[in-house]
């Protein structure tokens, strides 16, 4: 009798462990999310609490009132949805969006994303749940193609503002406005120009991209190819191959080594992805190939400077992901509040970044965009100055 | 006697799943005020409808002591074949038939190698996972094919009957059929017998090879149906459609108490496991838990689902041991 009771109790204990284990996992995540917000000023924390209370109450009354008439007092709740979690540029975009929320005195946006193995399906689920949750806006960096359109369309119809940043919905269906970090054609030109500078106008280039499906990567590579073909200045630069590292460090690392092995005359690996460029630079450095095969592309200064000092990465470019998140948040806020409509010619003020105008997106058949700005090009010479 | 059967019943896997389910629901209710809304409850099924439909037939496969890792690739391949044929200007009916045919054929290839050549299904369907996915990618390349007729998209996206979508209705019809087949028909009994011991089954005159062949064809066909459903739900298809779904599907079945060694398991258990996983994911998503943490929790759940039944068996043997029960 006694042993029966013990076995029963221990089994039940095991299950309570399971349940509380899950609860702990939840709080773990929450705590980390809180810490990453750079200790906001206490006064603002209070205002956020009040704001959240308000939306809870007003939720029960009338949700439409909020979306139609958000003033400084009423809370604007947004979800920042990256391609997937665990990539530093998206964390930076989240910091920027949180900055924008702070200056607009709104609650911090929820920063939720899928895993890289489940990205498209995961993004659709999060978008659907955001509607259920009653969020006012969803800010998406689209990882798939048009698969997210139906969910985005449904969200828009439910009164949620859906904007994209970093990577748009190709057909623009379901998306209100796309915040383009840079002009996609300019990306091609910048990459061609960097290659030209590094190689003195002549040599073999291999491209190391992220995924085959990434709309932004493909557009940039196509733009670079167009520039190389059409401008006689670049006629002695040749793209020998385009390989994919799936924005995974170890896959990108081995892909870079394969490229160097397959093309003995290779002079440059051009990686328009922050994961790819770091992996390629590390691979060339580890293999002792930095003097023959240079790396360039789009990279984060923090990560690239060590490789620049080693002479592996003479030049690279990037825009500020912090600003991108900041601008996306401001745009979503103004659209939701009703200060602007998603139409060509509407202008809005985005805090420290200044004034922006909504225009037609020339890189897609249809769709609207806000163009953030141009590149910062980081060069070896500048580094020596510092 | 009465008390003993009560304890036995309490220790049954399905009962424990039901308890976990209730706990998950209670936690979800406390986490989010939106959880109980009808729209959310429908969404919860709608967003994973393809997986849970395939989980039904996966239950039969695993009870039969086999496994089919290629289901998600067949889903992708069928979706791509459908989109490719439609894009070529054929009618909707032709495109759907072509996709179903390809699915059944892919299943038949798996079945042939497993049942008649005698290779382990783990290897055969792993090859299928890679090959069918490769075919799908070759077929549509890096494109995304969309622009299906509006009625077709609506079938995947809009409610058909009350708040229920076509896929959800299909799932419940499928569940009812599978319960009858598995628990009330000769085919179901044979599935268990072959799963328990193929030698015993063949000795008693069961045609195990044919049974396995039928199961794999069924698996391919149902996966193809799921593939067409996902094409309708998303409104666009690409080579990577449904990639990685096989693990979620197998997780649901194993958590449902179906033994990975075959021969035991019920659809009640699998149904409860589906409810638990869907509700857990939904709750975590509503509470803004990121995808990485969600995967971790589901993984933990699966480990427990393998550990606990063994532990329970050990407890039960102890309880039934005449030496210990004699003392009470």
C-alpha cells in the first residue's frame, strides 16, 4: 500500500515538474527580454505600465477605438517579427524599435520570431496569433516569398497595420508599406564598386549568399550582375559562382572554403549577408588565404574589424539596422494612428532620422516603400585613422 | 479489485495526457485573455491542419513498426506538382489529380522497398525525404508559384461550415474513419499484429507485405492531400514548402503513446497529444515566447513521452508483483 502511494506520488511529481518546467522556461525568456531593453528610465517604465493597463481595459470595451484614435495617451502595441531569432542584426533592429517606442512613450514592441528551420510557417503562425492577441501593428522581415500574403491580408482586414522592413512581400499583397534599408539597385552598385576597389578593377568574384529564397539577397545579386555587365568600368570583373550558406555560420564557412578550392584563381568572396561575410572572412583567415582571397560584402562593424586588421576584409558596407527598426516603428505608428495613409506622397516625421516620404517601389511590380538612406562603406584606410 | 483498476486506469498514458491537456489549457487561460476566443481556437487547428491530418496515418505506420520520414517531402512534392501543372495551363482538376497520383506513387515506391525488398523503412524513407524534396526543388526551381483560382485559395483559407475550414472538417472525418479502421476493423487488428511480430503475423496467415504496401501508399496519398491543402492555405508554393514538418508529425504520434517499436498505441492518445502540442504552442505564442524556446519545450515533452511510459511500466510491474501486493 505504502509503496503504491509513493510510486503514484512520484509519477505525479514528475508531471508537475514538466508543467512548472515549462512555466520556468517562459519566465526565463521574459527576464532576458526585459534585460535586453537597456534599463529604461524609471518614469517611462511607469508610464508603460499604465499604458498596458489602459489597453487591457479598453480591449474589453472597444478595440476599434484604439486603432482609429490613438493619441499620446493610448498605447500602441506592435510586434517586431524578424526572419528568425538569434541573428545580431535583428537584435539591433529591435533595439532601434525600442528606442522609437521610448521616444513615442509607447510600450516596447514584442520581439518574437520563429526558428530558422521553421521560418515561413513560424512567421505565419506568429502573424495569426498577433491578430488574435489584438496587436495594433506587425512589422515583418519576410523570410519566404508570397506564402505569407494570405495571412498578412487577413491581418490587414482585421484592422492590424502590416508593414515590412528589411525584406518585403514580393507581390506586396497584404503589406501596407515596405521600409527599404537602401535602394536595392544601389546595393548592386556598392558591391561592384567595392570589388573594383579591392581588386584594382580586375579579377574573379564568387558570391556567398544566404538562402536561395531570400527576396532581398536575390535582388541585390541581380543588381550587381546587371552593373557588371552594363558598365564598362567593371568589364574585367567576373562572377564565377553564386553559392548559398543559408545564413548558418558553419555552412557558410565550409561553403567559402569550397569556393576557394574550386576556383584556384578566385580573388574575392562577396557576401551580401552579415553571417556569410563573417564566416567567409574567418574561413580565409583560418586557411591562411587572406592574401590571395579577399572577403567583402555587407557586414557588421563590430564583427568585421578584427578581420579588417588581419587584412582579410579591405572594405565592407552596411546600413544601420538600429535605424531600420527605429524607422519601421515610426512608420507603423503613424499609419496606425491615422496620421498618414499608405499612399504615394504622404510624408511623416521619424524622430532623430528626420522626414520621410512614401513612394512607389521601383524594385517591385507593385507596392509602396519608404527609402531609409544610403550605405556606410567601411574601409581599411578609415580604420588606420582611428 | 476496484481500487486496483482505478490505479491502473490512472496510470494509463491517455489519462495522463488528458491531465496534461487540462493543465496546459488552464495555464493558457491564465496567460492570455484571447486564448479562449472562438477565432483563436479555430486558428490553432487551422495553422497546423496539414500536420495533424498526416499524423493520423503516421499513427498506423508506427503501430505497424515502420516509420515514414518522407511525408513532409511528399507534401512539398505534391504541392509543387500541383502548382507546376496548374501553372502550365491545365485545369484545377487535372492539377489536383496529378498531385494525388504523384503522392500515391511516392508512397508506393517507399512501400515496395520496405515490404517487398525488405529494407528498413528508416533508410528507405530517409532516401525518400531527400529525393522527393530534391524533385520538388528541381520542378519549381527558385520560383514561388501562386495565382491559384480564388475559389481554391478560399477553400484553404476561409471558413466553410460555421467557423470551420475545409481542412478542419477533413481532419475530423479522417479521425473518425481512422478510429473505425484501427479499432473496429480486421485491417486495424492486422496492423497491430504485424507491428507486434511480423513472424507471428505471417504464420497466422496475415499478408504482412501487402499490408505494409497499402499503408505506405495511404501515407503518400494523405501527404499529397495535405500538400494540396497547404498550397491552398498559403496561396503560393515553392520548393521548400512543408520542409521539416515530418519531425512535428512524428512527435505528435510518439507523444500520443504509440510505441516506436510498434504494436501498441491508440488514436485517442494521438488525438490528445495533438491537442496538447497545438494548445501549448498557441499558448506560448500568445505569451510571446520565441520560436527557439517553443522548440525546446516541445523537445522536453518528447523526451518525457519516451521516458514516462517506461517508468510507468516499471511502476505497474512493481504494483502487480505478488510480493508487494501481498503485504497490503
